[in-house]
């Protein structure tokens, strides 16, 4: 069993991708997450390229960007890798935007201006979910391996 500090240290190493067309948001989020591994994309196309090349498990993304609607980017991310946790951020105060983002697969939704504590909580929830899934997958793998050994297949 890992200690809380070990778990926090492991979480700090999980790569995070920030997708926003506003450079000010990148600077702000960078300052909030300065002890974490953060990559940046300034457009949905750039984000998709990074997601194809890197092992990103958490995306923090704006809902409204030029080039591609944020909902479409969210759908593409979830279709290509459903385990990726997506935290949507937006200045929109429309309830419909929240509902559409959640329907498209957003794991959390935060309003701008971003509150550091709210972002930290959303990120910790996302990382905890990933950690649980990894543990469950490892347990399933071990059970399969044990079953194969009991049958003499290994």
C-alpha cells in the first residue's frame, strides 16, 4: 500500500495536457500546476497531435476555441482513448454548455476565472479515478494469470 505522500508524488508525474487558445490561461494554469508535468496545445489540432504522440491521461481544455468546437475535440479524445480524463474550462455561464460537455464525456467542468483549489480538486479526482482503474486492471490481469497457472497453461 502506498502512503499519501507517495501517491501524491506519483500523481505529480502524470502528464497533463492544457488546451486553450488563450496564452494567458496557459500561464495561469502553469503557475497553478508548477509541480506537475504539463504540456500545452494552443489549438484542437495541436492537441490531437500531442495526444497521438504522448501518453497523456488528463486533459484540461477550453470549450470554445477556433478551428474546432471544444465539444468535437472532447468527443474525439473520448473516442480515441476513453480512459483520458477531460476537465473542461470555460467562461460561458450557459447551463446548456455544461450539459453538452458532460454528455460528450467531460469528467469535470470548471468556470473561468479558474480557482486554483477547484482545479486542484478536479485534477486529484481525475488522477484518483485513473489510479483506481489501473489497480483494477492489474488485479484482473493477476487473476487471469493465476487462473492460467491453476490450469497448467503457463
